């Protein structure tokens, strides 16, 4: 069991050197990306700079070759323990072919200033579907999406404190029996 | 007999209005005040809007659509009320062989209705009957 | 089983007189309510009582047809039209008026006087109309009819409509048609496209 | 006073109104902020979160074994699919083989669940349309039979916890299979019955045709999936496009309508009806092909259940669309991150576009037709 | 269908109908017959008074003249309780459910318990509501159902002495005028509640009721045209003699056939010359016969028109938009609770009963039995009725306990009225709800033209046929 665990952690650390199909495609269009270890099932995972996200997605979505026009989810991952980053993960599919791609935008946790949130550009202007996903990620993981039309909490009450899905989250107030002191309700 | 009926109806109308009024006063105010059921508070008295605080007063400047229907209703109602006395004068409808009047009554009401049907057709064509 | 006593009581006219005064008082009270109520929509609703009272008076005069037509057309139809039309008014205007009044009360005396004349003018016209009608009614000598009213008096009206008054009957339909077309013309007036200001975002968590 | 009346004089105020969370027809606790012009919607905004139960948080704070018992509650009407999505993610990650017998059982119970979910949808949709007391209980009659079957095989009528990581919980006995067979045989007639009452009902047609039209491009932008997008002109069904489990071995059709300009609520209704028939076919085939002997699970079911480190995203075609589960594991007893991709969540977000311009009466007809389960939205 | 459930439903109906009409009968008999007879000394074996004083006679008369309203006051609440339970159990039957089956014996007392609960609930007036109008609305809504239905009483009890006084020469017109009043109350309730759902519901109900009132009134006026009178008692009187005489079948256009059928079927003296008699009813034989059947078709359509209009007028599914719960929560009565809500509820079910009674009186022959008279005459009923009569004669003669004519009239009325009520429930159990614009379209563009056309056709067809009037 212990050996197995060791092995699997190694799997994350060892990044395959060669570039993937979509990485190649982006490179041809002048966008640099970093190949990350494949997700289970052999799905390509790439990492992008926050500033490249919009342009890369635009190409990936409109190009006939890739046609990744179905935004499955936008998820936030607090991976400070393993990689020291906040990840904003985009699962892209295609309605018409079998293409699948996972894009990660990694924001280094130590570059984020105290009392502020990691920021990633919003893609709501491209996919209205991202609107609620980004709001949810903001709500639960605490990643700010710049340029989002309505950056509010979505699942938690608007006066909730903290971001519950962060690993260091401690619930300050017993939501059932106690009232939030900052609440205006 | 006839006068009696009218005054009787008059009594009935008064009873009809008085009874629910008295019942409501008796039960809603009397009984509830005696039994202490009446305990209003601000949240209970808030107008129901699916559990949220109303965002706005309910009485606003409201829809024009109902207005047109109401106008049309009055006109057609008057028409019906014209028809009623005509329909009761059964002499109008005796068969043509027993009368010299030769369908005069039916023709008269036909003309009356045709003129009004123009009105309905006009309203239809103008889109007055559409709930836009 | 004859209804000896009740009928006697009614036919003496005492009950009829009592009923008349009761209904008349009701109708007058409610009509005063209609003109004096600050809330226009509530005033509109009070109309149903006024028309109902008038219908009761017709009932007492044994004009059942007119009484019921009164209920159907006036107490229900007209009241509804009036109320729905009043809902088209802006409820905020009433508050504005109240503000205007407050401003007016601080005006100089002369202006106030002129204002009161201006405001009193409709009342004056109403009084003149009322006095005229009243005088006209009083100056006429009304004969008391001894004719009893048949139970089928509606049929009598109907017969009259087809014989002596058939032309007015047809004209009534023309009148109705004209009214209908007029109503549609008014209500379906050419709509000017709204130049809508963009909607302000509603705060989703505003309460 | 003639045609010169400006509409500004008779302009009506906008009325801002809350519909929900405590509204008899919002299927739970959805709140919609409506801006009305008369009786017509000028702007609609769904406000969610009233039912948030922190399902993702629980994924991070429960062991694998504990959490797999919880997730049926995400979409309580199709618990098999949520279980299956999680199981698939973990199996892909774990590179764990699922025995064939378990796969057939999974397909079978999932399709049963699809039918029961659509049946409930059908009943409640008719309630939304105002057939308050009449028809809704006929679908419930059949659903009841399915729930009885579920109860027998999983011990639960709604929160099954039947599909486990690596396989399924237990095998059905012959009596159960016989009953299921009897059900599949009569079910086709039952669907005919519903169709006889509903499909061509003039009032139903009037209420559902030409309203809530969802154009294909709009649906794609909002990530709409499931029958709702198949009514708008694409044949995307994971069971065919990205086949998983034993679906490739089964014969069935994916129904879709070639309507790029958009499917209306009636189209969405008819697709669900057809889907029920197809599911019935699948169950019949599974009953014939189900191996009588064999392993049920490729993984030991106990509190020490672990999943290898790494990340995986797997999805299944639930009755409402693509139900995905994104899981990140570090090989320890709890996951690092569970992320659900719920079809209702995405399908609901398109509602604010669909409702604009429709009268109040159509709100529920449209809302019902996209088939949203609020717990699935709020998690 | 489930036989056990049907048995339970009929048991419920029989139980509650006997309770309802038993109570009404006891009240009427007690106040209208027993007490007056007792105090004026007309009870042969109880009390002998030779010359009752004027006061005593006056009191007796007053009691008698109040019987109609008393009967309604007793009838309305109990009937509403019955109809609610009946509706719930029937719907349960149609939708394979159980229905209320706990309170009382197998759920028989469910609505009684509900009524008690409603009366004791707190009466809430929402903030910002116009308290006066808010209270007035249920009164105005309820009052017409008390005084509006009065003329029907005389018609359905076969013009019983006690109820004669309720009749009016303008009967049906009076009923229609009274029935149009509640609309204003709905708008009032909606406006006074200071609630958006209520306001929209109230205005909708106004738009709906006024649109469907015109076809409704037109269909009834057409029937009055055939009958030649507005007096409901007279209309019922005309329809006597079996189903062929009912207004639903041509308004008397078939009465000639009814009269001649026994001759054609050789049931009576065959030497009778039928053609002369036929000519009396149908002046131009072939044309008149065609017109008679045209009238039959028209009246059947008018019956449907009436039922549709009535359904809309009283806000039943598929026209229950003012309180469409999937849109407007509960429409105009969203804010109402306790006794005020109870009054709305009571009036709604009473209205359903009233429109069914109007249909019975205007179309289905009131208290007439459906068997044509010439068949009834040939049945050996006389000995039975004689035996029953002699058996019951002390009750009938001395105590004035039962009046056979009224009893049978009331029996048939009950059967017919509750059949229509049952039909309305069946419709509710089957159909979805219209949308408001479709509803208005249906009213103005289909029903009103249809009503006008039917009216004109009936006017012309009637000139060739001798009808009742």
C-alpha cells in the first residue's frame, strides 16, 4: 500500500517531456503552454498563463480542428499543499467530435497578496455558461475572476465569511445555531 | 303577490350581505379576540411574496390590456340586454303562416346583430382581441 | 297557507317607504364617499354600492328589467372599467399632489384665493347643474299613475321595440358600433416605441 | 384625444416580483427575480443556493467509503447516475476493472432510474401546466413499481448507494428479474397510454408549442446537455458519442430533432417520452444478456477503501444531461477535491434567456421543460 | 376502475347527501310547517286553538316567509363541505390515490374538521392592505350566492308553497345579474391585498369573467327565447313530460314527436288521425321537421356553450387562471386566511352548485323525470303509489311531513345537479390549464361568434316550429 502511494505521487511529479496535441496546436498559434501529466484515461492537461487564457480559448473554440465548444466546468482547486498554487481548471469538450482538453491556470499562492484573492481573467464573455461556474468557484474556493459581470457569491449567503473549499477553511460561525455577527439579515 | 316578491328579494339581499358580514365580525374579531388568536407581528403581516421581503409596493401603474376587454364587455353586455326584451316578445316568432308579419321580428334582430358583428369583426381585425 | 299579514304590511307602503329611505341614504352616503375618498381606486370600488342602490330604487319602482340591467351594466361593467382605468393612473401622482398642496399652503394669500377659485370651479358647475335639474323636476307636475304593472312587462318592451320603436332599436346598434369603434381607436392608439433605459442590475442578495 | 395618445402616458410600471423560493411550483427552492411588464417577463434571474448542502466540501472531509453513500443525494431523482459518475471517475483513476456482470447491472438499474426520473418529470410537468389533480398520478403508478424494485435490490427507494466503486452492491434474484421483465413488457403500453392522454391534447399543445424556444447556438453557449439540447438539434448523447460501460453492445437509438432554430417545450417533452421507450428497450436487452454468474465488484467494499493518486474526470449521461465528476486524489483516505458537473446547474443558467418575453403563465411551462432538480443545482 | 373505491365514493355521496338535504328538510319543515301549524293550532292532534291571535298568525307567516333563505343558510355550508370531500375523493379515484380517509369513519368527517380548523385560524390583514376593502371583498363575493340562487328554489321544489315566494318573473335575468357581481369582489380582493400575485390574479379574473359572461348570457337568453319567458318556474313547467320535452333537446321542438309517439307505436287507439295533430306542431311538415332537428343540434351546442362559460365564470379548471397555483400561488385569495378565506371557499363551491342548478333548470328539465310520460303511464306504478300513499297518509295529511311532488322533483334535481358537478370534477381531473391569452382568444374569437350564430339560427328555425313558449 505504502509503495503504491509512493508510486502514484511520483506519477504527478514526473512530467512527460514531450508536447501534446493541443499544446502543439497552441504553439503553432503562438501561445505557449506547459504540458502537465495526463489525467486518468489519457486526457491531455495543459497549463496556461493567465494572460494567455482568453486568446487560447478563443482559438481552441473557433478552430475547425479542435472545436472545443462545450465548456463542461470551471473548477477551482486549492492545491497549495501539493504545488503551492491555486488552480482554475477548465474542462473543454466538443459537441461535434471527441476532443477533450483540460486547461489549468495556476496562480502561485505566495504571489497573492495578503487579504486579496488570486485573480484569473473571466471567460464569461465567451461562454455565458462560465458565469455561474466562475461565481461558484469564487464563492467556494476564493478565486477572483477579473471582468466577471456579476462577481457575487452564488451558493452561500452573500454575507458568508471565507471560502469553504480551501483546505485551511475554518467555519467561524455555527451557521445553524449562531448568527453571523457581520450579517445584516 | 308581485309586490311581495320584490320586497322579499330586498330582504334576501340584505340578509345575504349582512350574514357573512356579521359572521366575519363575530368570528374573526369576537372569537379571535376572546381566545387570543389574534397576535399580529410585522413579519406575519408582511405581504406574501414567496418568503422574501417584497421588493416594491404592489400597487403600480398597471396593464392597459384589461381595459380594452372591459370596454368591449360593456358594449356586448348592452347588446345582450337589448336582445332580452326582444326575445321575450314571442309574437315576433310566431310561424309565418299564422301571422301577416312575415319574419319581420327575426329580420330586425338579424340587422341588429349584423351591425354589431361588424363591430366584433373590426375589433378582431384591429387586434383589439389580441393579448399581445 | 296564505301570507296575510306580511302582504298587508308590504302593501300599506310603509315597508316600501322605509326601504326607499334606506336605499336612498345608502346610495347618497356612498356617492359622497366616491367624491371625497382620497384613494381613487377605492372611490371606484364604492361605485358598485352607488349603482346597486340605484338599482334597488328601480326595484322598488317595480321596474325589474331596468333594475337588473343597472346591476349588470353599471354596478359590474362600468365599475370594472372605472377601476381598471384608474389602475392605469400613476399611484405616485397622488403623493405628488399631496406635496403640491403642502407647497400651495405656504403661498401668499392672493394666490391662495385664486387657487381656491380655480379648484372650486368644477364644484360650482356641478351645483349649477344640480339646481337646474332639481328645478326642472320640481316645475313639472307629475301625475300618479294608477295603472298596474303586468308581470310580463319585459315582453311589452320587446313588443314595442319591434313595432313602434324598431328604427330606434336599429339605431341603438349603430350607436353601439360607433362606441365600439371609438373605444378601440382610443385604446389601440399608435404606440410610440419606448426608449428604454437599460435595466439596472438587481441585487440578488438584496435582502 | 385621438391616435396621438403617446404610449408614455399609458405606460405601465415595471413590476419586480419574487417567484420562489416558497412558491408552489418552483420544484423546491428556486428563487426567480422577475421584472414584469404587465404580464410579460422583461428580465428574469434565477437565484440559487437555498438548498446548498456543501456536497463538495463533504467530499473533502469524508472518506471515500462514506462519501459514496452520500452522493445519491446530489440528484435525488437519479441517484444511480451520481453514484455511477463517481464510481467511474474513481475506477478510471484506479485503473480498476469492473466485472461484466456488474456493468450489465449498472446499465440496467441506471436505465430503470432514467425511466423513473422521466416519469416523475412527466407528472410534475403536467402539474406545472395546471393539470393539478388529474394525470400526474398515472406516471407515479409506474414509478411506484420501479421504486419497489429498487427497494428490493438496493434496500432504498431513492438514495440507493447501489453502484459502488468497482462494481455494484449486490445481485438480484430470479424473482426480481422476473418482476422487472413483467414491468418492461407492460411499460410500452403504459407509455402509449400517457401519450394518448397528453401528446395530442389540444390544450397541452397550445400550452407547449412555440414557447420556450431554445436555439442551438444559445444552448451550446450555455453548455446545455441532455434531452434539452437534443430537442434543439444535436445528437449528443454520451451513451453513443463517448460510449462507456456495455452500451456499445446494446442496440438502441438516440432520439434527437433536427431543429437548429430551436426546440420548444413540446419537443423536449416528446424526446423524454421517446427516451423512456429506448430505456425500456435497453433494460429488456440487459435482462437477456445479463450473465447469471460472476463477480460483482472489482474492489473490496470496506471502510479502508482507497483510490490511487491523480486526477480524473468522468461523466455519464444522466436523465438531465452530462453528469460529470472531477476527482483529485492523493491516495490518502480522503479526496483532495471533488467537483461535480451537474446538468441541472448548467441547464438552469440558460433560463434567464429563455424566459424573456414570455408571459407569467409560461414561466413554469418553460422551467419545467428543461427539467431542473434543485438539489442537483445547489448540491 | 376500482370497485371498492367506487363503492366508498357512493357511500360518501349517499351519506353526505342525506345529511345535507335532511338538515335542509328538517329546518324547512320545522320553521315553515311545524311551528306555524303548532302555534296557530292547525296541528290536529297536538294543540287545538280556535282563534289564534293576529300576533300569532303574523309570527307564523313571518317564519314561513323566511323559509327560503333559511333553507339556503342551512344548505350552503353543509353542501360545500360535501362537495369538497366529494371532489377530493373523486379526484383520488381518477388519479389512483387514496384521498382523505382518516377523519371520521373512513374520511367522512374530513371537511367538517377542515371547516372547524378554518374558523379558528388567525385572521391576518397584511401590511399596507386596505383593511376596509380587504374585509368587504369576501362579503360581496359571498352575498350573491345567497340571494342570487333564490329563484331557483321555487323551480327545483316544483313550486312548493313555501318557496313560491322566492320566484320572480325575471328569474333567470335576476340570477345572471346577481352572478355577475362577484367579479368586482375578486378585483377588490386582489387590489386590497397589497400583493402582486393577488393583483394580477384579481385583474385576470375580471378579464376572464367578463369575456365569458357574454357567451354564457347569450346561451341562456337563447333558451329563454325558446321558452318565451324568463320565469324559471314556468320554464321548468314547460319541460315536464320526459326527456323529449327538455330544453336540451330543442326546447320543445320535439314535443310534437313526444305527443305522437304513442300513436305511432300503436300504444293507444290507432284510429286517431295523427297527421292533423302533426301539422299543429310542424306547420310545413318537411321544413319544420328539419328545423326541429336544427334546433336540437343548436340547443345541445348551447348546453356545451353554457357549461364552458359557466366553468370560466366560476374559475374551474381548465379556466382557473385567477388562482393558477403554478403561476400566481393562489391568485386573489393569497393573503386571505381564517374566516375570510372560508367565505371565499364556501362561495366558490356554492357557485359551482348554482351554475349546475341553472343548467338543470334551463336545459335538463328541472325536477322532471327523464322517462317520457307515455311510457310512464303504461308502467304499473299506480298501485304502488296508492299503497305508499295510504301508508304515508298520516304523515302527508296531518303532519304535512312529505309532499310527494316536491320529493320526486327534488330527487331528480339532486341527481342531475350532482351529475354535472361530477362532470366538472372529471374535467378538472383530466385537463391542463389554459394560458390567459389563449383563454381570451377562445372566449372572444370562438365562443362569442358561436353564441351569436346559434342565436340567429335558433331565431329563424323557431319560426317554423311550435315550441313551448
